[in-house]
C-alpha cells in the first residue's frame, strides 16, 4: 500500500527540538509541573530557535513514577498540577496548609483545599457560573472514561493502593450493586479526583496555547500497552487477554537486546485483537482522541508491537522464552486513518525491526527514529549512521532510555572508538570534542527533526540519566537547574541550528 495524502499528517518542516519530561522542570517541590517554570522553558526553547518540546507520557503513575505504566491512558498525572496556578487564581492559601512529611502529601493537601474552596465559592455560593460551566463541559466531554477512572482511584486509595484484582470480588468483577454502593460511599473522593483532572486539563490547555504563541509544537508519547493495574483494564477488560480475576496466560515484553541480555518482562496484558477488530478498534480511537487533545504529534512507543507482539509465558521470570505473534496493526491503522480527522503519529521503530515492520511504517508514511548512540558499532551500513538517514526520520543523540551522551562517550566499551573518530574525521578526540561532534551530527542530519535530550543540551554525565531499562529503582527523578545552562554552549548549539537550517 503506497502512502497517500491522508497519511501525511506530521509537519515535516526542518527543525530541532528538546526532550524533557515536565517532571524534570525546576521547582521547589519533588517534581516539576505546569507552573511558571513550564512557561519559562517554552520561552527558552523559543529564544534559542527550538520548535518542538518532546516529553514522556503525562498519565497518572504508580508509586514507581514510571510514565510507561500509568493508571489510565486518558487521565493526567495530578503531580503535574501547578500549585502556583491555584494560588494565582485565589483558590489556594498555602499558608493554611500544614507541611507534611512528603511533597506528594503536601500537594494532595493543597489540592483538597483548592477543591473545597472551588465548590464552596463557585457552586454552593453561586459566585461564578463560568467555572461551573467549564467543569460541567469538561465532565461531559470526557464522560467515556472520567467516572470510571475517578471511582478506580478512589477505590485504590480506600484499599491502600492494592491493585484492582485484589479488591473484594464484587468490586473486582464490577458488580453493578457493588459499584453503586462504592459510588455513594466515596462520593467526596470521586469529586476530588474529577476536580483534579479538571485542573490538569485546564492548566495544560493554557500551557499548550502559550507554546503555540511561541511557535513550539508539543510532542507526546503513547505506550503501546497499558498497565495491568489500570482503570482501562479494570473498566474495559474485554479489550485485553485477561480474566475477571486479573490473571493472564501471557504478558507483554521484548526479547533480549542491547538493553538487556534476558529481555524485558514488562508484565502488561496483551490485547484481545479479535474483540478490538469486532469493535472497529473503538478503544484505540478513544485513546488517541485523548492524546490529540494534549499534543501536536504523538509517538507510538514500541511501534514494533503493531506488527507482532512478544508474548511471554506469565510464569517465566525472564523474557527469553517469548515468541513473536502477529497482530492486525495494519487493519487498525487503516481504520484509524479512515475515521479520524487528524492523526499525526510517529513510530518508535527501535530494537528488533523486521522488513514487515518497516513496510507497515512506510505504508502509513510514519516518521521513524534514529539514535546516534546506536550508530557506532563499527559497521558502515548501520542505519543509525547519519549517511543512512532519511528526510522522514527523527534523529536523536539518545532517548530517555539511553545514557546521557557525555556518559555514553566516557565509557569506550559503549561504541567502536576508532570507527567513531574516523567517521567524524578527528583522530584521538577528547571527550569535549567528541560531544560536540555528536551534536553536530544530529544537527546536520538530513532528518527533518533533530531532538536533543535536555541532559545533552546541558552536557551532563551519567548521574543525570532519566531511566535504566530493566530496573525499577532510581528512575524518573532527574531534574535540571537553570544554572546548568551554559550561555557559551547554547550559543554554539544555536550556531549549529542556523548553519544546518534547523
């Protein structure tokens, strides 16, 4: 199938962007959010000529804070809600909040205070019909998922964060009487969750509008699978290969690769593709509609899984004994492109990529990814080398799963050093020169979009890594400081952007 005009939905203007998750923004609390620093970061991008802000999934996370195992594929992470915004609106007097032991608890107390204030002044007091109408409109627009999600979160809190498949049978199995009873009992908690989602999307709309005014596109990320313990699986179990008890014969993951000798055992439920086909992939349509409310373009993480999924026996402790099982991804993409007005998708096509995956990606004219940290194994036909790039690629120095470029360069076992030096044309380089060679390669590539992780923009070492695949400790917590920004480095990067027409 040849690409058609309907598939050309991603802006192919030659430009550059920065990869930074909002939790990594500066700020006084435990993670960055949609407050003043988000606006300052947009101004920073605009000032230096960057046109794209790429980030990780924005969904509500479990306690490990991984944005790739969210509680919902529709909802937003309440930890990203700006308390400054609430203070600026007059909905929060932080001076009345006792400082608890953790930032998470402090945020939660502030949000409860703001919710109480909002309802007292804008509903019971009838002071502001505009905000009443906004909340009512938000609830109506998101009725497909919002109530289920709010009840799910309220129940998780009631049962001390236990997963839904460990709840009492009536709630686990979604018995109508049990759900009605829980809805009445947890009415205040449900109202709180809905209010927080209203805040999240209200604040994000303002951030997105500010980005538009500064000619910055927002680039999001969509994990191909959803978490087993999520509102999606609990409320819409028919879309997944999982029984009413939450048990699975097979789980998702990837085979052994450069990141792990034993593969990665993700533990996500696999899709019931027969049901999805019969329902015309409605669950996926709703999911993508939610993402396109947030972003100008969306990366499908592990695009490989739309051609075939790596099925791992649930009882296995590693991913080694899995197998590839083909799925109807082409049929799904055909249906999505036929029925959705706009679908600006990017394929994360890293890892074990076959001719069938490449053909699927090219059939829908989806941009793919190239990563310079994968390029220098000594082979001159490595697809990640700049002379093998294509205009429709997006080139990265590294991703959120890689080491920082400075850290990667420091360890010569990561790459073929002699080949690297020969390729860039400067023998026996020191680390500083190697770093700038990598930045130059990313900027000079023919790829239409060049993306630098913020850590690489700041020349930070391995201690600033965002994630170590296959591990569960110490990830997703990196923050940057404005003092890390070097005027001389930014001047040099801006020069590269002008030189190579970014």
